[in-house]
C-alpha cells in the first residue's frame, strides 16, 4: 500500500545545503562604511539622550555614533564596550525596537529611528575581528572571586572584576562558555561563531579562568565556594523548563524548545538535524519565535504558534512577531493546549480557546479544536534550578537581590535571569553582572 | 509664467543663468552640450597669451563632503585654458554663429602690459563674442605670475588693465573680482573708474582642503607636494552674497551692474543673488558636481517663484533685498524677539537646551514638572536665534517679535520707537538726539 501523502514525518535533510546556508545567514547583514555614515548622520546627538536612558547598560549612544561619523571606530567601540562588554552580541540580539530605537526622537515625525543596533555592530565588529585590546587590568588586588555561570551575567561580572584587578574563576556547567549566547540564540542572529569569538575577547583581558562541565550543587557547593573565595557571583540563569501541566506532556515528540535551539546552534551541519513536517510551538516569547522560524527555515512545511493571549501580551517584540509571519509561521492567539496524545507517530493536540474574564483573569473555554502535528515545542518559559542554593533567599522561584545585586547570603551576589526582576535579555544580564562587579570590588576594598 | 529672458549690459539670453568661466566652458564640445541643456549663456574658459599654459597631470580638484558624500565645498588648482588661442577663437566664433540667442562672453587674463592687451583684445572681439570678462580673480598659479588675483588685489592695477581693455574693445567689459581682499568695495570702485560696464563676483577663495591622515601631507598633492587652490561651491555663497550686497548698497558703486557668482546650486541661491543686487548669475561648481541638467531646476524654480511673487520678469526681483542691508549701527536696539518652541512639533532632542545652556544664555529648560520638556525662559532669552539654528525640525522654534508689554529679561517696557547705536547712551561717540 502506498504511503499516504500526509503522515507523521520527522527527518533530517528536508532542504539542500545551499538553501539551509541561505536560510541561516545573517538576519541583519552588517552596514558598509557608506551605509553606516548615512545612518550615523541621522542621529541628532540629543541632550540627555532618550536612547541612552532606554539602554539597560546605559551606553552613550549619541557619543558612539558621533565617533562613527568622524571615522573614530576604535573610540566608538570603546564607548560601547566600556558600558557593555557584550555590545557585539547585543548589537545582534537586543530587541532594539523596544529599547533604544523605540526611544529615538526620530519617531515623532517619521517612522524610522536611527539604526542604533546596526551602527553598534558596525563599530564593534572590527574589534572582535582584529582582537583589538581596549581595556587594561588595574593593579592586581590579590582577591579572588568565583563566578558561577558563563553566560552574559557571569562573563560581564568576570570581565569587570578582572579589569578592577581581581582574579576570577568561572564555574560553567556546560562544555563551552557563553550561556544562552552560545546555546539559546537563533542561529541566524549570530553567525560565524560570534558567541565564542566574543567570549575569547572577554577572556583575553586575563585573570579569568574558566572551568567547564562543573555544575553548582552536583560538582561544587556554594559553601565550598564561599570558603575558597573572597566573593561569589551567581549567574546561573534558569536551567529548567516549565511544564505544560497537561496530560500527555511527557510523550516523545513534545520537546523543549531551548534544547532544540541549542542542538541547532551546536550542529556542525544543520542539515543533519531532524525536523518535523508539521510543528506546533506553544508559547509567546522570543524562544517560541526562534524555534518556530528556525524549524521553518530547516524545511518544516507547516509551523504554528499557539499563544494563550493576544499579540500585545506576547513576550516577543512586534519585530519578532513579524519575523514569524514573514517566515510563513502562523500565530494562533487566545489558544492553549489542554491535552496531548500520540497515535502512529502523529501527535494530536487539543487546543482550547481562552478569553479574559471580567475579573481580568484568563479562562479556558470548552471551545476546543484538535490539531494533528508531528512535533510540539514547549516554549513557555524557564525556571530556576535551585540545587545548591542553600541560604540564598528566593522569591517566586528567583533569587532575591538588592540594588547592588547582593543576595541575602553574605559575600554572595547574583544577576541575570536567575534573580527577581531578571528580564530574559542579554543586555540586562550584562548590566547586572557589571553592577554586581562594581559592588563586589567596593566590598573587597573596604573589607 | 514669468519671463526669464535676461538682458545684461544689452546682452540678451533666454534666462539669467550663465556658466561661469571654468572647465565647463573649456571648449565647443562642452558649450554645445550646455546650450542644448538650456543654459542662457557661457563665459568661456579664460583665454591667455600663446603659448598656452600647462596644467598639472594630477589632482586638480578636491571636495569637502557631507557624510552622504554630497559636495559642500570644492577646491581647484586648474589654470586658464591650456589650448592654443586660435583653437579657442575658432570655436567661439563657430559657437556664436550656431547659438545666436545665447550669451557668449570671453574671459581673458593677460599680463600687465598694455601692448599685449591692445593686440589680443581685438582678436578676441573679432569672434563675435558679446563681451569681455577680465579675470582678476584666480587665486592660484596665475597669481604667482602677476595675473589673476595678483591684479585683483591691487585697485590701481584693476583700473589700469580695465582701461586698456576698454580702449581696445567695443563690446562691454565685465571685471571679475577676487574675494581674497579685506574689503571688496575698493576693487569694485577701481573697476568702475577704469570704465568697466559691470563687475562679476566672486572668484574662488584661497584654500587648502585638509591633510592626508596617513601621510600627514596636505591633501591632495601632486607627487607629494601640494599648493593652495580656489574654494567654491555651496559653502562660499554667504561670503559672495555679502560682497555683492556691499557693492550694491555702496553709494559710489550702487547701480554698477553685477553678475553674481558663488555657490549657486538651486534656484533659491539665484534668488539670493538677484535680490541682493545681481542682475544675472553665473554657475560653475553645481554643474561640475551634477552636470548641465541642473539648469532645469534653476529656470523652472525661478520662474515658479516669480509667479508666486506676482513678478513678470527677473528685473523686478533684482535688488529687492538691498534696502534691508545696513550697518550694525543702524539696527533697532529697541526691538525685542523671543524664541518660542512649538511643543506639538518638538521631538524633545534637547539640542536647543544644551547649546543654550553650554554656549549661550541658559534660557531653555530641559525638565518641567518632572517631565522632559523644552521651554524658553523669557527672563533669560536674548533672542539670539541659536536654538532656531540648531533645531533639527523646521519651524519648530521661531523668533517672535514682542510688540508690547514688558521684556521679562530687562524689565523694560517694549518701545515701538526705533533707536540705534548712533544715539545709544552707552556709545561715547553718540550723536545728540
């Protein structure tokens, strides 16, 4: 009997290599010098610039753009990286449309802000390409700090501490440093192994040792670190994935989006990654968009996103939502899965319509339709793995910190996604790490 | 439609736009193309004695660019024509025959030797050229040999050479002035005294564009060495306008016809020159940057403008703004203007605030009731126009004259009586009321 045309189907190599290479090339190609000069000329050099206020790391944006205008690219990069050592990655992944570019005064009379993200990339790319040294370490303090986690918060904290003269050991549970920059960002946003090149640049300042494949709790305890070091910074992110909380959520084929995104990033040949013919993504954040668009670009025929609320409530920015749509991903709003089952390789997902009750709470109606797909990705957020955090105060599953990112436990600071107020943004994590490092330095020098 | 037909010293042209004496008018090929494009006239690239001069075989031009590579200023070290005189004369003769309705003026530069002028001027006039323009302006190269600006900087030389030319010529003589002087009026008077029928100005301004940041030599160079050139283009227009107005309003030179030159790029620039006293205009840099096609905007824009103003001819516009130009001492010191920011147009960039705060009179807020808001503080505003100048939004900040009430800055009542420095109590040289 001939195979029916529509059947369960998960396989690698749906597209040929040229198509995959093209689909995973740079989402926002860099500006040429001519383009950058014209883009820079559009900056009004505002006083007390709203874009700088909107930047979580407070980069002097008109300042770095002015330096692009005068061809002082190295100075421009220094202005950026002084505040945000991951200014290279942030230039690629920051949702500028809701941060600096949203604040641009150009919006008042026209719809096009200054291309701040692309200009930031223009200024910083040569630094990483040429490994240009921009920062010196202060005189060695003799103090040692343990940083747990090698993501944006941990690396930012480590770099600043190293600059300030301290010696740092980073404990990284993964085999490569970089955290979500290495494992969690869509491949077309950071091509050419940029995440590792950026890590190499950060580490090149010296005074930072990275120990990979060491997990807090399992391989080293917080108590040990507090014993061995003068201070500890926790930048451990959110290591676990939220559950759908419905029946059938544990069946094979219902997968974590972040695992798939990580596998995609680590795959030497993306064509070897199995991809389903019909994909359903559950969630409304950047991760949902990333896994949906990448599935499509790997050759999935039909990709749907189900989100339990409307477009305005999505964690993904408007730009990201449009990116999904222009990649032929359909977003089903006000829909949530209520049951999942699997038969003959096909997964049936019962999606119920939701609505806002008069009390403002989301209610699930009994208007249910069943969708047949080959794979379901969960992208409904991550949660803290609290192994080994004894003595650290938590609230709502996150670490409680003060304005200086100090935890309730003495000589322990924390930042990034793992703390209360963490924003799931590289740029915010970098700022947390930077502020914490300055506070740690102050504490070490006074104590 | 307004009639753009122009008559300058009796020379008719279909519009008041002539190509200035420069590379665009170097030879018949270019001039034919210019006339086909619609230019009203040309001043032929400056003729000199045989054997012709030679030019460098390296960079003759360089530019001051905006970041969009728009040419704002332009520099050249090209000399006068480097072709034999006969070649030029033959071509001028043919061009005048082929284009009888266009103005063809011969620019000349000759040494300070009467016999040479008396010999060459009639040869040129024999081509049928409509007039002479005496190049007393080029500031580079030729000036080292006692010609060009070297003549234009000495009024006695201007007068002498103008007289020689007038004696030898029957057609009108225009004297082209150099701006490389401290006061443009004495050279204009000298030309007038020598019998010039008109002056044209400005020629180019001494300039070095920049250095080469790699070699730390001047830029550009000819095999490692450079020399100053003549600066022109949009950037020089305000300098040219002042000089034109100075001649137009001076009691001695008033009425001397002026051909306006200096950075004219679009029709509004032409309006500037005409309103400040020029009877026609000459263009070079804009054509060298964009080609001859810009004549379409120049003529069309000027014609539309005249229609909007209810003027039927260019002549009605000439000199219209001259009475508004005066000396500082005659400005009304009782007049008070205050800047007003239109909050609906304001984009809150804060440029007005920071320039006023840092460099002027601390007269613009940045925060009002805790909100980012830029408002003029009348108690401090002197009406300097700096905020208007730097605001990126057209018409967002305007200067509003006060007609009554009290000036919050000085506490004095606004007076409608005019009073100027000549009678001001602080002026030790004041005249009695």
